């Protein structure tokens, strides 16, 4: 799928949910497969302890959609540590908070792991950036963030995170994993 032809959907909450809970489900099979495969690989490294996540702090996924990858986190970690966020909770997951991530400025969840899966840097740039800023401000020392790579996001995210005190622990074509020093 050519993501460059997509018009940003941030303006209306309904445009975002129509896309992610309808069109995205039907049209983006190939992209979704690649995303899930790589994320699953990273979660495998976390499960084995190759990527080390601190023993205290929340395990967060921003943008859970139908909880495919979030359920994997709930399986790896104590579920009481796990919290997911999205505009909708269509699977009625008990650990998912229904919220627009752009309204989370005053909410604190000190995090050991945070996966930013909110929309996309091209599709919903405003929401994705709000999630990114919120994520950075919630990370505990030693905490791990999972974001899209420079190539996939289209901007120098690695350098930005390095400037904000993170170091690279894993890189793939789609995702980058960085630890807060
Ligand atoms: C790529 S999907 C996430 C995929 C998911 N991690 C999975 O395992 O299937 C992106 C999600 O971000 C959510 N999202 C987009 N903008 C948002 C916003 N402003 N606040 C909260 N969630 C948002 C969408 O509703 C969508 O479910």
C-alpha cells in the first residue's frame, strides 16, 4: 500500500475510527502482516529476556485496535501491569482505556515498556506525535520504547530519541527499540 497518497485523518475522531476499525481491517493485509511479524519477533526477544524490560513500571501499548499485539504483552507480563489505549475498545478488553491520546497530557503512567502503535506517522501525524511525546515523558530509567524506524516513519526518530536520552537496543526495517538511560 502506498501510504504517501493517504490524507491525514486527524481532524475528526470518526474519520480515524472509520479507517482503523473498517478500511484498515479490509485493505491492509500485507502491511499488517509485516507489522505484526516484526512486532511479534521483538516481543519474542522480550519474552526471552534478550531485550530486558525493568521489573517495575507499567507495560503500555498506545493504539491497541483489536488487541492482537496487546494480548501478547498481557501474556508475557503480569496483566495488572499492562494498560492499552485507543479511541475504541471493540474487544471490551478489561485493561484497555478508551481515550483520545491527544487528551492525555495530565495523565501519568510511569512505564517500563511502551509501544507506540497509534495511527501512523503519515495517516494520523498529529495523534502519532502526541502519543510519541506522551510516551517519552512517561518512561522510567531503563524503560524500553518501541517506535517506527526512521525509514518507516519518514523522519529522524532515532536521532531525536538519542537526543532525549535513549539508546538503540534493536533495529529492524519497520521498528526501532530504544532504552532510556
Ligand atoms: C495500527 S493500529 C494499531 C494496531 C494494534 N496494535 C494491533 O495489534 O492490531 C492504530 C490504532 O491507533 C488508534 N488511534 C489513532 N489515533 C488515535 C488517537 N488520537 N487516540 C487514540 N488512539 C488512536 C486507532 O484507532 C487504531 O486502532
